[in-house]
């Protein structure tokens, strides 16, 4: 009677058999007595203590409940990024070496989980038949010398859905593009100020065209000091955003995105308030047309609005710029940037940002400075544009479509070298923080 045929080993198993010394095979056999699928958090804690990582038992086992399977699929990116965020480089490397040894001992489990056996063990890259996650040049072409990324220790990690993580990707600040975006938004603000002067001259006469019916304005009595509180909320949000921007590692990209989005929304606002002139929303507003005779007087008034940021706190009072609310745009945009570029665990800051945003909008309506439709449209346009912009930037889907590059040329120009999501990493903005410490004392 013939001997039973030996089970054929996979390429991954043959590669491991060649790479593992004979002296270590007995150790692997003893460690495999308890299948890693049955490991609980207690088994993982015991393994961490045996490997010399006692200080990470609490964060890995108690806080994040890592069992055997999740430990086996842990990557260096997971150790570096939130929520773990291990800061000691030596510990990251030593822990990854121990995890890779564990992966070698459980090759069959990795293959059953769907990891590709044709790749080296340390990569742990799922099979991907799509090029969605491949990097693209600014002209939309695929680099010819780059295939799909499969190495976890390289610049990307590719998921089965085609998206990439970029743990070590290079995000070029491209300061010259940031300067261009700042010039763009300043020009748009200046143009908006000039259009506000023109629409002020065209504001409908209050006696002929009384305020339009509005459910909120007709139901809520006017609060005289409410509009000043709106601008106070905006100033607080602005200071919070400036602090986040100052400490963020990728502050140049963030500032560029803010300027491009803010400029685009206000440019759209110029057209809407110029095309349609609504009657004033309240009898308390003292508006009269034909105030500025010549072009020079209009330019001087536009400069006064521009330099005063269009705020009543700085003495700027305008009429006719109702469709749609510029104060709502600023409040909402700052809120979304603060919540987007700070960690999700900063719940207090996110709650404060949303409270300031919503209360600021309420105060606009309570002051009867805008119709309800003005505020609603401003909030909707700002949020949609922010979400569309960041969705395209994070997925890089626009670079596979020539139509998107034609219709969104400025977006393609600013974002063509930003590979995916911008991580929320922070650093001291000054090269020598000791100088600041001496100044503070």
C-alpha cells in the first residue's frame, strides 16, 4: 500500500521554509500549539510581555482589544497613526519585527484571510486587480515604471477597494501654489467688495418694495445685538483655525485649500447678489441707493469694505448683498476646516466649533440681517463644495477623468501633487522653540 501524498506547500510556505533556520522550526511548532485564531486579549497580552513590550499591553489589549487575528494583521502604519500613535521609533521597529515572526508562524491563517501568497511575508498585501490606487501624474497618466503598490513598508498600502494609505508619503508644501491661492482669494475679496458697492446703489426702495415674507423673521422678534454676536463667533472660530493652521505640519496645503475654497464661494456670491437684488429684510435697515457718484468714490468705498473685512465691528455697513450670506459662508467654512484637520478624539474642540457655527447662523437670523433662504443657501453651497473638494482630493478620482480636469482646472492645479488624505500631524512651527521659551520666561 503506497504512502499518502504529502500536502503541496504554497509558494509563500516554501519561501518561509527557505528563510527560517532549522533551529527555529521547533520554536514555531511549539508556538503553533494554540491556534492564533483562538487567541484572546489575554493571550496577546501574554505574548507582548514575553516579547518585552509590557508598556503596550494596556493600549493594545485593554483599550483597543486586540485579539490574535487583529494582532496578526497589525501593520507599521497602524502603530504610527491614530488611534495608537506610538511615538518611539525603536519600539515600532522592534514590535513589527516580532509581529513579522508571528506572521511567518501562521502563514496558512494569512492565506485564508485573503492575503496574496505570491508576495513576501512582510508585505501582507491583499490581491488587487484594480489600478484605482495607483499614483497618477498631474497630466492624468499612469507612471510606466510603477506597478500596483504591494509593500507595506513602502510608500503606500493598497486595500481591496483600490484606495491607498500613505503612511510615509511625501506631501510637498509647494509654497508658490499657496502664494497664488492667497493672491486669488485677495483678488476675489476685492472684487466682492466692489460688487457690494454696486448692489448697494441698486437696492430696491423700501417704500415700494417692503420686506418679503419670511417664516423665521416673521416669527422671531429682532435682537439688536445679535449680529455683533455673529461676528464675535466668527472671530473666535478664526483664532481657533489660525492656531490649528500654525501647528499643523502640512499648513501650506491647508491654507491653499482654504483660500481656493473661500475664493470660489465668494466669487459665486458676487454673481448671485449682482444678478438678483432683494428688498431689505427689515425696516430697521437704513438703506438708500445712488450714494457714490464716480468710479473713484466707488473704489474708495470698496477698499473700506475690503480692509474692514465686511464686518460691522469694524464700522462697515452694507445693503443689498443678501443672496447669499457671506457671514454664514465664513462661519461654516472655518468650522469645517477646524473639524476636518484636527483629530477625531478632540471632541471638545469639535463641539465648540459646531456650537459657534450654529449659534452664529442663528444670530444672523435673529438680527434680521438676512432672509432665511440666504442663510440656507450659503450653508448648503459651502458644505457641498467643501465635501466635494475633499472627496476628490482624498480619492484622487478626478485625475482619471479628463472631463474633471477640464471643468475643475484650478482644483487640478492645486491638488495634482497631493497624494490622498492629508494626515493630521502637528509640529512646532519654529526651528528653535527654546527662543520662544526664553521670551515667555
